[in-house]
C-alpha cells in the first residue's frame, strides 16, 4: 500500500467532509422559521358551518 495514495485519498475525503459541513452550516444560517399555526383561541371561527356555530370564543348554550 502506497502511503502517498492513502494520504491523497484521506485529503480528498477531508475536503468532501469540509464542503458538506460548510453547506449544512450555510443552510442552518439561512433557514427562516415559518410563523407556524396560531393558537386555537386566536383563530377566526369557521364561516362554512363546520364548527356548527360553536367555538371557544362563542360557546353553545350550556357549554362553558
């Protein structure tokens, strides 16, 4: 086994790992967090009747 060949291969692998690490760090740095879903108490009540007129902000008679 030629030591020069082994060292060259290890250097190539090191360069590939460095490039992968740099790309992941760049992705992490540039990542924007989405606003996500709002809490259920803040959401507007449904207008298509799927909640049957009941919501946490407008409970039905006998609820809450």
